[in-house]
C-alpha cells in the first residue's frame, strides 16, 4: 500500500527537521525534510478522504432503505387477492380474444396502482436515490413482468397524458442492462409473450377460467385457447 512509505517518509522528515532545529545553525536550513513531512501528511489526508468517499458511495450503492419501503407498498398492492385480480385483467388483454386495453379502464384500478409504484421507483432511480443494483435486486421481476405485459396500456395512456408513467420504460431498460451484465450476456434478455403469460398464470388459482366476462358465449365458443408453450 503506497500510503505506508509516504507516511513513514513524512514522519522521518518531521523527525529530521526537529533534529536539525536542535543543532547550531551553521548553514542555510535544509527544507527537504519539511517537504517530505508535509508531503507525507498530505498523502495521508488524501487517502483518508478518498477512503471515506469510497465507503459513502458504496453505502449508497447498496442502501436498501427506500427499496424496502417500496417492496412493502407492492406487497400491499398484491394483498387480499389483488394479485389475482391484476393478473387476470392483464391476461384478458393478451390471450387471443382480440381484446383492447380501452375496454377495461373502468376496472383497472389495481393495475394502475402497481404501475404507479413502479413509476415512483423509476423516478427514484433516475434521481440516484435508489441505485440500479438495488432496484434490480428487489424489483426486476415485477418491473419486467408489468412493463412488458402492460406496455400497450401504458402507451395508450400516454397518448392522453404523456407524463403518466414516464419513468417505467427508462427503469426497465436500466435494470435490463444490469440483468444482462450479471448474467454475462452481451444483449438484454428477451422476455417472450409465452413467459409473460406463464408468469401471470402462476398468480391465479388452478383451474381459473381466463375467458373475460365481457365476451358473449358465442365469442367464447369460437375463441382460441391461450398459448401454453
């Protein structure tokens, strides 16, 4: 470690300077010991300062405080069967029934609540209040699932109000880069529609009828089943 010899040189310089002062002045003072002493102290000061900055930046990089708060908020959004309600409404828009997001705004409140929280997380990541690494660790599963599955819904809403959920796309891109880096992939992972539907279906009880209640019996009879592979 380079600071050790520098500190030693500084101490030696100060000792030499002190010893020189104790001798009768026979020649002009030698300033080299003073320079060594000052240089060693300066190096020590800079090392201590940089170490403190590094520790602080590392603490911020891995600080989970806000992430834990938003994790609790997501858990609350999914409590009391709300996760099933959210999953089925999103699935209705993706199983091949020709459905449109414009059909469900009147009963999409639970979906909106989740997107609001994810947008807030994106805002905090953008402002460096939560690091990319922490956000990826706690939220990538949910960000990936709900951004991809609700992408068309988000874009439809933004046609009416461009600032709504404006941080979600950026957050997804940022966390996908972390995912690619941690999995040692050169490109961002692809989240296919089949994977998306499988994840959403996992939120539903076994045997749940995915058919939307707003379709007629005739339409249900001719509609294809959702993909399973």
